[in-house]
C-alpha cells in the first residue's frame, strides 16, 4: 500500500499539479525504499525459516534458536533503516517539487 501511495502522489504531482520532481532525490529515495523493503522481507523469511526449523523440527531450546538468528538481526535492522530513509527522501522529493511552465 505504501508503494501505491507514493506512486499515486508522484502521478498527481507530475500530471495534475504540473510540478517537476528532483530526479536525483527521487532515484535515491525510491531505490533505498524498494531495496530496503525487499531485502528486509527476504531476510525475515530466512530468519523465520531457520528459527522455525530449529524450534519445531530439531526441538531446540529458545537460546539455541536465538543464537542461530543473531547474524540476521543487524542485517534486518539495516534493511529497515534503508527503507525508512528511502521513504523520507521520497516524501522530501515530492514536497520540494518545483512548478513548471504551462
């Protein structure tokens, strides 16, 4: 839903309001947003599969499962922060769009 909202805002700003977005800011922002979200989802899926396998199939303790998931914590945090920064840059790029001549 967030991607659809940003896409519709970009469409409205460019088409109906006839303002020009900063290409560099939008490129960096949307790239960070898409990559952060995708990488975060993939890593969460891997961590869930590894943790679930350890707990359900191997009947490991919670401490063992937590130790298996530790390498993924910082990577998931970094991906989420990249998505947040990408969202902020995208909103900033939309907010600072300059009017064009009609």
